[in-house]
C-alpha cells in the first residue's frame, strides 16, 4: 500500500515536473520571440532611415546635375544666339559691300564710256593735226613727229637742266647742309641705341601636362581665367607654350603675369585665379604709374597732370613695328629738345609735345578715332597747355603746322622711327618690300639695273645712256618716287637715285 502511494506520488511529481518544464520552456520561447521581433523592427527602421538618406542624396545629386545641364544649355543657347547675330551682321555687311561694288562698277562703266569718247575726240584732233603737218611740210607722220620732238628736246633740255642746277647750287645745297648739320648734331648728342621690343603673348610652361590643369574639368578653369582677365587663352598643340590673345596690351600683360603666377603656385582653381588676377592688376597698375613718372623724370617734362602721366605709362606695354612706344617717345623728347635748342625754339613745349605725341595709342582700342585725335581730346580734357597740343597734333600731318615746335616734333618722330634698326618687321615682309621696290624701278623703260639699299630706304637705278637723256633721267626719278608713294607701304622715306653714265672707249695702237 505504501509503495503504491509512493509510486503515485512519484508519478504526480513527474507530471508536475513535466508541466513546470513545459511552462518554463514556453515562457523562454515567448521571450526569445519577442526579442527577435524587436530586432527585426529595429533593423527595418535603420534600413528605412538609410534608404531615405540615400534617396535624399540621390535627389540632391540629380538636382545639381540638372542645374549644371540647364546652365550649359543656357550658355549654348546664348552662344548660338551670338553666333546667329554675328552671321546676320556679316550678311548685312556683305549685302552693303555688294551694293557698293555694284555702284562702283556702274561708275567705272560710265567713266570708261567717257574715256572712250575723249580718246576718240583726241584721236580725231591728232589725225587732223597730222594731215595739216603733212600738207604744210610734205612730211610723213613719223618724220614730222621726230623733227618736232628733236627740236623741242634740244631747246628745252639745256635750259631746264641749267635752271635746275642753278637752283640746287644756290639754295637747296645751303638749306640741306644746314638741316643736316642740325640733325646730325642732335643725333650725335643723344647717342642712345634703342633696341627693338616686341611684347610676346606666349607663356612658357614647364610641361604639357599643365595644359589640362589650366583648362580644368569641363573647362571651368580656363573659363574663369578668361572671364576674370578679359582675354582669350589659346591652348593648342604647340609644345611648352600657351598663347594669350587680346587687343588691349595692358590686359594682355595682366593675364600673362597672372598665368605665370598660377603656374608657379601650382594651385589652379577659380578662387585662386581671381586672387592672382587681382594681385597682377595691382602690380601692373603700379608699374604703369612708375613707368609714367620715370619717363617724365628722365625727360624733365614738368607740369603735366598726374592722370596724363598715368596714361603715358600705359605706352610701356604698347609697341609699333617692334619699337616700344614709350621708349620711342622718350627718345623723341631728347631729340626734340636738342633741335629746339639749335634753332632757338621753345624747348619745354617741343619736349612736352614729343613726349605725349603718341598718348592716344594707350586708348585707341577703347575710343573711336585716330590716335592723334584721341590724344588731343585727352590733353584738352586734363587742361594741357594749348601750345603743347599744337606741337603734338601735326606729327602725322593730320593738322597743319601752326608752330615751329610742331615741325620739330614731326622731325624728331621721323628721326626716331625712320632710322635703320629702330623698327623691325618680319623677314618675309622685309624681302617682299625690297623686291617690290626694285620691281617698280625696273618696270620703267630704259632702266638697266635697280638695287634697293640701306634696308629699303634707298634705291639706285642705272639707266641706258643711249635710251635716256639727262632730262628724261630727272623726270624718271620723280615718276618713280611718285609711283612708289602710290603703290607701296613703308615707314619713313625712300631716296630715289637715277644714275646715267656715258663712256667713250678708244684704243691707241
């Protein structure tokens, strides 16, 4: 009985243990399930937040890309509009030129008809004269013409040659000798060699890899540089070089200085570009002021307005035929002062007129008009003495010579710019000018040889003495000079010398 009770109790205890175990296991499993659901919810929330961040970032990038694309599209539309406007203007210009050409053609046709009528009338008159001469002298047209020409030539040649020689000996030689003496004395006193100067628009780079860096991503660096400096940067296949193009020499020099600083610094980006351009502008402005003050101090020209002196300093970056314009003006000032001293003119006015004679070239790309007219307006605006304005305005004969000082300034300009070596041109243009000069001389009848000398500033022509008389040689020199003035372009003046040499040779046996 007790064993059964014990067994029953054990069974009951076992059942209770199993129940408790199952209940505990159920509780544990429910706890784990709740924890897993929390983990899943937390992971879902993190995934949602990350997805939203990625989406926001993608939207921002898409918006930036769209903004850049819209800007580029707008820029291209503006470029296309500008190109279209240029094409329309070119078409209008071509139409206008075509109309002018048509008008000129019609005028030429009318003139041809008039010339034909005049020629026919002249031929009729000439034929009538021939018939009359034939009737009177019973000569053929050839004999009559030869007889008249021989008589007129013999009568006129000696008289004309004698008069020309007398005038040359009495007056021209004395005046020329005096003028040469004054000019030679002035040039000798200066004794200053002027080197030809040509401002380059090329910037040297250490290696071609920098070209890509200068251009920048999608051209942003080069666009920022062109926008800040106002020049055009040309990056081509030329090794180790970049070209800067601009009509403004000061702006070109600022761009050149800024680009050299950027290359030396190595950091080429829009912000750095703006910084270097500002620094370069300050440096060039300082240089302009210093060069103007240096020129005034060196020449001793006092009393000019400081703004005129500053504009004068801009000529340091301007060249003409390879000659630095400011250096040319300084040299002119010294020569003009010496000439004024020699002939007793106003030295101060002559020197001031020579120094500012080309001041209009500092702004001729910004203001409409010739550099003489621009220079007059600048000097009048800043209250420069009227005598100085009269002295500078006639150096290209745009205005009459009103004073002795104006003639001195023109003479000094010719001396400084016209002497060999002061200015230069390309070798091709130089050789072409010499060939054209000789070709003009050889085209005249009776010319045996022609040689261009002294860098094209003199041409000597040898004529056949049996074909050309002394009178004809004198006339030929004048005709050749007039034709050179009409057909050729050259700085300074060209001396034309016609040489007629007659030799008689005999042998004694």
